[in-house]
C-alpha cells in the first residue's frame, strides 16, 4: 500500500532529486528516521537505543571501533538485520514484517558490501541487469543499456562481459556499486567498501563514491577512510559499544569532538 | 646480468631452475634412488610385466570370443524381438543426432565425447559378429548422424577447415622445441630419443605440409559454396539456441523411448513386452531415467530440507534418511514383493517401471544430499546481496544460490550418475535380464559356453568401463567449460 505512493519511474525520480538538491540540507525532508532502535544477538546488545535522522541527499559517514554495532546498524536500514524495538522509517515507509513494505524499501535502498558479493556465475553485465529485470521488470535491452551506462560512470565500460573473478578487487567493488545503482535507489548503504581492498585500489572506489555523493545521493557509509569523510561527508557519526556516541559535522568532529571516547578513537586512527 | 645493470634499475628476475628433464633423470630420481628402491622397482616391474604378458597372451590367443560375438544382440538388447531390432537402432540414431547437435553448439565440451562415441560405433559396426546387414548398416549410420547433427548447428569457419595445417603446425612447434634442447648435454639414451623423435618429426612435418598443400581445401570453390550453405542452414535452423536445444533433447529422448517400447495400435510399432527389454539397453534406460529424474527430485528434496516450514522439512529429512539407510537391492526387492501387497489385487505394476521408479527415488536421496552440500558452500553474502537488491526468496534460490550450488557439485553429480549406472545391474534381483545377468544366463544356459565366463565378464567390464569413463570425461570437460575452481 505504501509502496504504491512511491514514484517508481526514473524520470519522476530524477526531477524530484533536482528540486531537492537545490534546497539547503536543513530544509529537506528526512529520508531515514530511526527512533530508539535496539538489536540483540542472543543476550548481546549489538545496537543500543540509536536515534538518527538523515536528510534527503545527505552523506553520513559512520565510524567506530570494530564490534561497535555500526555495520549492524546500517544493515537494519534495509532489514538484512531485524531491529527488535524502536522504529525505522525509510522514505516514509515504516520497517515492519509486512513483506510489501520490505520489498518497497529494498527497491529504494542499495547496498555495497565489504566482500563485494558479486554473483560469480554471471558476467558483470548480468550481475547488474539481474535485479532490474527480475524485480523492476525492465526489458532486457533497456536494462543492458542502463548497465553499460553505469559501468561507464564507474570507469570500467570495457569489463562488461567478463566474470567477477577476472577483475581486480577495486574493479569488482565498482561493479558492485553499479549493480546497486541499477535499481535506481534513493539511498545507498556502504558497509566498509574499501576494507577488503589493496591500498592502490582504494582510491578508485572512493572516487566512484565521491562522484555519487556529488549527484545528490543519500549515502550512509561505514568507513575508516577519514580523508574521504572530511571531504565528502555532511555529518559523521561515532558508534561505540552499540551506541551512537556522537554525531556532527566533519569540521567539528575532527577539531573539537564533544565526547572523550570520540577524541580517543580519532587520536588512535589519525 | 644484474651486475651490468645500473644500480637503481630493478634486476631482472632470475631464470627458473633448470628442469631435470629426460627419461633417465626421472627414472633415477623416482625409481632407482636407493638400493632398496631399485630392488623394489625391479621386483614390482617383473611382477607387472609377467601379469601383462599373461593377460595379453590370454586376450590374443587363449580367449574364445565366440560367446560374445555369436550372441551380441542378447547382450545389447536382451530378449527384444529380433524382427524389431531396427527400433532400438533408430532410437540410437536419434540420440546420436542429438549428440551431434550438442557438439556443434558446445564445441569443445562435447567434442571429445561425440568423436569417441562415433569411433566406438564405427568399430562395433565393422567388427565381425553375427549381425544382419541391415542392422549393421543402421549402426554405421550413427556416425553419419553425429556428423549431420554437428553440421546442423556448428559455425564452420573456412580458415579452420584444413585439419592438416594445424597438425603440421603443432608438429613443427614440437620439433623446434626439441631442437632447442641442445642434445649434446643430454645423457646418451635421451640423446638417442631426441634424435629419433627429431627424425620422426621431420618426416611428420613434411607429410603435414604435403597434405595441406595437396588438399588446400578452403581454396576450392565447391568447398566455399558448401560451407556457405552449411552456415546459412545452421543460422536458419538455430538449433543451438538453448530453448530449441532443450526442446529437441526432450522430443528426441521421448521419441526414442516410444520407439523402444512401442505404441499400441500403430503399425510397425507393436508394443514390446517390458520383460523382454534387457541387456545393455535395460541398464542404459534405467540409468538415463534415474539420472534425469533424480536431478529435479533431488533438488526439490534438498530445497525442502533447507525449508523453514517444519512439515516440509520433516518429510524431506525423513525420506532422505530412510532411503539412504537401506541398500538399493533391498529397496528393489521390497518394491517387487512387498509393495504390491498394499495395492488392490487387480493392479499390476510392471517390473520395469517399478525398478525405474525405485532407482530414481534411491538416487534422488543421495542427490539431495549432494545439492544440499553444494548450496551450503555458497557464502551467506550471496544471499544478502540478492536480498539487498530486492530479489524475493525463491528468486534468490533459483537465480543465485542454486546455480552456484549445482556448479559446485558437478563432480559429485557425475560420481552419483556413475554409481547409479553400475547399480542398475542389481535389477536381476527382481528377475530382469540386464547386461550382467544376461552374461550369467548365457554362460549357464549353454553347454558349450560353460568355460567362457572370463570372456563374458571381461567384455561386460569393458562395456561398463567405456560408459563410466565417458561420463567422467564429459564431466571434466563441463567442469572446465564452467570454470569450477577458477571462478
């Protein structure tokens, strides 16, 4: 029901985005709203009372020590993990067990994983066109044309007919970004997208993310690339022991964090 | 070399260590490395040689193959009525045509098998044994059917036509490699080998060039015309398209089965008593049915076992564990003698169908466990990626996890198929005359063959080996084509 209110046509969506990105951040609507979200694995509380609002077109970098619940948190945004108490609303759709809501949300939210998770038995092109064809029912030729455009955008148009294993890590991650974008999501989630990459390949992936941020995409990135955060992020969120300890602009976070734990962590990694 | 290079420049990587090539070097390193090893090598070599000499001596001189050659149809099709032999022959023709089409479509993956089968059929067709001229001609026609099927789908390119050119080039390259090896450094025996093979190669290269020049096929106009026509025909038929190929496969297999069994009321296709279908034909029919049907059934059982629905899961687990816990021979016996007790008295189920169904159910339980293992090896990240893209649960299974899982278990599927094929010989327990049972009956039922058990079982073993080896050969090709372990 809620899904039918969403604009699914690519044209309508693009117009919408243009109008929105002309507004300053403060005047835009919240595309993600989390209120008092909790998540337990057995007795272990992985995410504890997190409340966060993300504006349309905003880039939020999430960082914190390992095991701090940051990955679990962004995986709850597209319900790869279920939250147990609290509420998550994505683009006006409340996250519940209703399958229709879930399908609508997954169509709006793209995700890029640390381990790429490309489908090894399909060519790059088929990896990208699979979901548009099967979920959005885009005709094959149209989906392939769109896929080639996306590959052009992430800088590897010549790799379309190769298999993932024939590509370098950086190329694979760029394919993964293209694959997520092919569903024309409103929101992109990045779960440590550069952590499994060799140092010389990190830049090419960050460049693709930078370009994406410049188009006004709403992005939630779990990453420890602080250079990227300083340059691209609108806000940074620090997680520790499952809690959202502090959230603020990069300038404030780097120069003058409010919390002692944030300062200590930043001192360790910078 | 590195000393001469400037200090800043990266020195070139060192060359690989010299290979200790040559037969003599290998022998010394592996078979004669110490006194004990040398003694062992000599003793074992003598034993092997003695065994080989006795075996070959028996095969060539002592063995009396009349028991096989005078009864060939019995081993191949059992008690199938002799007047109807053309029907299994025609079925085989259909299969060969289908295989040829597959070869044209898949190229390398099916080529070895198709060529191998063509050669085997040709040899069998030409061997001296009691066979009517018509049947012999039909058998020889299979090779033509293979070629025809190939021509219906393959895209021939003229540049590849002259095989001899490629053979000559390969030989030439080999000769060049040997020449570069500097024979004067080799030990005398190896030096002799090299010189001898050089001579041979020189001869072969010259012969290859002569043949190429003589044939020069692609320059002849009629060859060009024929190739163009073939290409046009293949493009028009487009049998290589997956859907058409699958449809062709299904149609020809069903047609083959109908031919063998016969259809009521169609003149010339009088139904054959299923008890009379025997010999190799029976083994092949049961194995084919079992392999083809146990795949979908096994996949369904595996998916059921992974299901979240408790009843579905319980039923699947129960079936799998029950069937795997009982030997096939027991299941066959029960299907024949105990199951009918539960039927109404007037229903009679044929032994052939009963055994086919039993074998399928038996195999599907094992197949289910293979599939489950293959799917368990697919990483959780694949499922997450599919779900994050918005694919439904069943789409994720059908498009992402199942294809990867099945690719993981190609070797296991083939292993399962091989053992299923061999297990079909157990149907003797319910009185069916498969190849092995036919051999036993032939020996014991004929006074003159009582001493020829060896010949019969050697022949049967060879037949089984040819088929099982072909299966594993094709499997290796498919694995390579799909890149198992590479991607």
